[in-house]
């Protein structure tokens, strides 16, 4: 409920700060005094778009702040989803800067207008004669019926099941599309996969094969040069090894004469040992050489195969071919398992539909049971509101189709007169009749569900006499379960409020300012007497006003 409202620099309101209690709160004032400004400020607080013309002093920012008691509204999950700090007393603030930029805050956390509006509809419900068309919509009619049917748990279960059913059907549809697409590619992908798998690809294989190919393809030159090298190193007397051995022997005989000769002798000794090892390695390499034309041909064919595959798949390495092989394997496997997946999902869809049908039947039974009760309660209230012949015809018809809140269509028809033709509310009910029906509906809802604060904006226009008393009693009854504001021109309703506020204009320093004042008992008597008889208050108007206030 709305606990406090602060408005600064908005239209004709310079500064306003007011606290509200629960129960019924009435607001009165002359036409043009600024009652609509309060609704405009609340609209901004609840997410409506800002207009720079709303600022009274264009050099200062406009600030509107509301304090809401949200403990009973089960909003913790909403705050978690929006990543907001939850407080039982939540503060909403809206600022309009001189530049025209608008900012919104929930518990001092900046939020978007979308988030603000989502919270706003959960906090305040504003109704005027121009906003009663909601009752003509099928969704709202179901909402009212379901409040009496106590079917919320089943409806939530149905909605979860319907969401799951839609997901599964979408998944099946996607799989069928993929199946058609993959089936066209299956044979080609299978051929490519078989070709790559038969190639038995090995990472780094090309480098090894190319080394072997070069060796076998140039074996004669290699043999010739290795043989020549062995001869140079190992020939007797003139070979490098013999010549170096002579040098080694010469130095060994004189190395004792000086340190430098000794060092030189060691170096020659090392070179000789290394040369001996090289000589042996040359001989080993030469002995291992063997011409193998058949192996050379095999390597040539293998390299050609691998290069052809790389060219075909537009890659430059075996590793990339391996990745392509894995991808093709997945595609082929997925295509082969699609039929099984589709069959499995169709079975799950069938089970989900059966479960949904059972829940829908339970919802239908509860709604059918509650429908006569709803009609009876509405007709009783409307009779008290001056519509003695108002009656409804309603029916629920089960459908094969899964709808958003069940499997049925609600037909809700109305007639205001005896013997009159029943028709849809939006076609046969007048604006005044819709206003009374909306009050009746909200009255019924207030007894079965937690409603947000309701603001009735002159919804009683055109009502008078005993009907006005009944409407006042109805609002008072509703206020036992929720906070009710009524902006009214009817003294009967104004007198019924536990708190009565007056909106009025005042000229201050050549500037017109709108103010809101909580009236005390004497001020209420005067205000209600003026509502009864005009500015020239008579004794009878005073007496009547006191009588209305005394009958609360």
C-alpha cells in the first residue's frame, strides 16, 4: 500500500509531502483544483514517460517519491529477478532533470522504466470511467473467475506444462527441419567420412614421409658422396685419418716441452677421436643404404593421397583433416540418431499433453463450480448500485486447443434490462454501467485475492442518492482488505473515508500553487456541506454533512 508521497516541482505543485493510512481514503476538490496532477505524479512514479512540461520551475529538477508497504504482495522473487534490494518498505523515486532527462530508482538502485512499470502494476491499480474497458477483455474475466475458483496452483502447473510442451514441439520441429537438411547431405558426408577414415590419418605424417621420399629418391647420389667421404677419411697413408694420426703422434712426442704444446696435443687427440667416430657413422650410413623402388612408389602414392585430401578440403595440414573427420563423424552420427530423437520427443509430447489434459479438466471443474457464484455475487452488488435488472449469462466450453490459461473459452454476456438481449459487455454496457460493474468486480476480487492499492478516479460520475450510499458502503467494505483511494464529487463517498484530503489552489506571490490537505472534523463538515449545497453553505447542508459523517 502507498504509505507516503512526496512531490516537488511538478506542474502546479511546488512542494507536497503527505502520509497515508490503510482503509478508505477520499480526495475531493473543485474541478481544476489539481486532482489529476496527483494521478499524473503517481503515473510517473509507476513508470509512465516523463514530459519536460511537467516541471514547474524549469531551472530545478522535479522529484516524485513514494513509500510503499509491499510485505503482503509476495514480491521477493520480482526483486531478485531484477537484481534489486528487497525492503518491506520500498521507496520509489522518479527524477526529471531540467535537461529533460529522466531517472528512476527503486530503493536507491537505478532502474529502467520497464522495470519500474512492471513493479508499478503490482502496487497501484488506477480506475476511471475511461479505464473500465479492461473488464470487457477475456483475460480479465478469467482472472476474476479464477480468483473465486481457487485454481491458482493448477493454473500455474498448467502454464509450466504448456511452456514445456511448446519447447518440446519446437525442438521436434527443429529436428525435423534438420533431418530433411541432413538427409540431403548424409550420403555426401558419409562418402567424405569414409574417404578420410580409410586414409588413417596420422599427425606429422607428411613430414616423415617427405624425408623418406627424399632419401630413397636420391639414393645413388647419397651412396656416391658417402663412399667418397669414407675414402677421403679412411684411405691408407693419404687419408685424413692417417694424416691426422701422424700429427697426433708428432705432438705427443713434444708435448712435455711446454704447456701450449700439451694443450695443442690434447686438441688434436679430441679431433682424432671425433673423426674416428664420424668415420664409423659414415660407414654405418653407407651400409644402411639400400635402393627400394617399391617403397619409394608407396611413399609417393601416400603423399599424393594426403595432398589430394588437403586440396579437396582446402586445408594445409593433417591436423586440420583430423578435425574435419571428427566433424563429419558427428554430422553422420547425428543424422543417424535424429529419427530416434524425434520418436523419443513425440512420446514425451504425448505424455505432457495427457498430463495437461488432466490439469485442464481440474481447472474446468473448479471454474464451472465458481461461475454461478461469481454471477450471483455480481448481480447482488449491481442491484445495490441501482441496476436491479442487471444479469449475466456465462458459459465455459472446452476446446481441443491448448490456450494460455486452460483449454476452455469463456463466454460472458450481460443485459442491463429485463427481457433485454444478452451481449458482450463492450457492446451492450454503457460507460456508467461498466463503471459500476468494475466496482462490483473489484469488490468481489478483494475478498478472494491480495489486490494492490486501488484508486477510483471519479468513477462515481453520474451516480447520486441511495446508489451513492451503496457505492460508498462498497468502497468501505473493500477497504477492509486493501487500501482504497476515491477521488470523488459525491458527498456520500467523501464522508465514508477514514481520512479525507482536499485538493485546492492557492495564489502565493502571484503564483498559483496546488496543495493537498488532510481535513480535520470541522473542515470535513464544511467541505462536505459545500459538496452538497455549493459555496453558500446553508444550515441544512451543515446538518446533512454532519449526518453523513455520523453514519460512518
